């Protein structure tokens, strides 16, 4: 009788993997996924109303891009800080604190009466934004078995697309009727998730075991992350993520404004409804990319799948920058989102497999969020290039950044399926 290999992909695996983890792992994944979805919802509200804020505060593209960059710098700091908190005090505690911060200060953006106030609120919400991914990624990667780690991370990451799409729909409903301020007030809703997390989500066993043995000092943590064995790999993984994030934020922060700005200002001149539907369709491609990357990288390994996704994203984004027909954007947009975003599903699994438990969240916070600091130049750089040379040149820079991210994989080893230390 013919039997398929145990690791071969079958249609049944599309659903069966969910049942191969216990209820604690499933609740951890649901909590992290909802937190990441609502993180995206809150953060992307800004990009959806950039054009309105530019008018209300008389901002040019450079200033609007600088505010986006400021949020990313704060997210990087928040990711590192919350990584340390998660390693010392627990993944769930860190995640709840991060959700509270980004919810409250997204709502506060609606109270802004000056660019300075808006910048301050965007900075503080950025701290929570960075902290949620770091704590959630550690929680999920430690709760799920190695054979399905990337699938679980893909499931979690896919909720970012759902949050982005919900932000687009919320803006389409709220903005025409009540203006941009109530759009931000909607951002307080994620705070209610904390109640469920506190009562239903537990810390991973592997973290609890390490905690009972001994607490690792910050100096010891840094000694592991930047020690002789891992320092070069830490640097390369950080740069790979920095290039990928630069490309992603350079494109995604500006795409809503690009679609709705008039042709005289370099945009496509679409209506609010046209912009909304193009964004929603792109989020479907993003969602599918997240899930697909998880399944495919569990089957074929992290390295080759990462390289394929990043290279395809570079080529497709370059094509997107040349197109001026909305019908073609409707086709190309989901493909750019599929390849340009799906690869982020692999980062949590990759870093979990590189670093030991006692420093995992700290290392994930560093590699993801120091990369985010570097990528924080993207909104400002793309906005400045769009102002001076148009969106074609600006999106072209983002495409080059995707290619450079793929190039970093020359020095990153395969880690797929590796047991956690």
C-alpha cells in the first residue's frame, strides 16, 4: 500500500494542524492574532486619513511621512523594551500592556489640535504597536509544535491583513459622515481584548520552566544575542528585516494617499469608494500570502521560500509603479501584497529557531525592531521622493529594498523544523 511521506502536504493538513496543538496553544494563537489584527487596525487608520490630515494641518508630504517614520521609531523602541519585559515578566503581561497603550493613544490622536500633539500621540501608540508583535510572536512560537510553527505564525500574521481591511472599511463608514477625528476614536475598541487575555491565556510551559530555574540578567541576555556564536547572524537577520520593512512601509503607508490624491499631485485620483475597494482587495492578497508562506515554508524550508517571496515582491512592485490604469492596479495590488507581505509570517519562526528561550523575546524584539528603526526612514524617504520626483521613483526605491532583503539570505542558514532550545 502506498503511503505519502509524513511531511508531505495534503489538503487535509490545511485544517488538521489546528487540532494537533492543545487548547492552551490555540487560545494563545487566537489572543496574539486578535492583538495583531487590532494593532494593524489602529496603526493603519493614520495611513487611511493622511490626505485629510494633510489638509486639516496644512502638512506637505514630507511632514506626513515624518509622522509615519516617528511612529516606526517608537515601535522599534517598544519592541525592544517589551521584548525584555516579556522575557522577564511573561509574554501575556507584556502583550496586554502593549494593547492598552496602542488603543488609548490611537483614540487620543482624534483629540489632536496641532501637529506636535499628533506626533506625540503617534509616538506613544508606536511603543505599544512594537510591543504587541514581540510578545505575541514569542507566545505563539513557544506554544506550538515545531512541525506547525510557521503555520501558526502565518495564521497570526494573516490577521494584520484583516485589521488593515477593517481600518479601510471603518474609514469608509466613519469619515464621510463624521470626519477624521471619530475615525481615531474607534481605535479604543481593542482595549477590551485585554479582559479575555487576562482570564483565558496562559504562559507557555517552556517559558515557565526557564523562569523557575533562574532569571537571566539583561547583561547575560545581550551576551547570548551578541556573543561570538550569534553576533554575525543577528546582524544579518536584522538587516534582512530592515530592508523588507523599509519596502513594506514605504509602499503601504503611502498607497492610500497615492490612490486618492489627484493626478496633478502625482496620485491616481480615485474616489473614496474606489480607494477603499482597491485597499480591501489588496488585503485579501496579503491575508492569503501570510497563510501560504506558513504552509509552504513548513514544507520546503524557510530559506528558499523567503527568497522567492522577496524577489517576486521586488519585481511586482516595480511593475505596479509603472501602471496608471485602475483595472490593472486591481489585479497587481493583491499580487504585490501576497509576496511583499506574506514573508513576514516566517520571521517569528526563524528567530524562535535561532535563539534560546531565555533570550527569545528580547532577540525577536531586537532583530525585528532595530530593523524597524532603519525602516523608519521609509515613509519620509518615499514621501520626499514622491514630492520631488513622483510616486514612480518613490515606489521604485521600495522595490530595490525588497531585492536587498532577498540578498541577505546568502548568509542566513536554514532553520525549518528545528526544536526550540
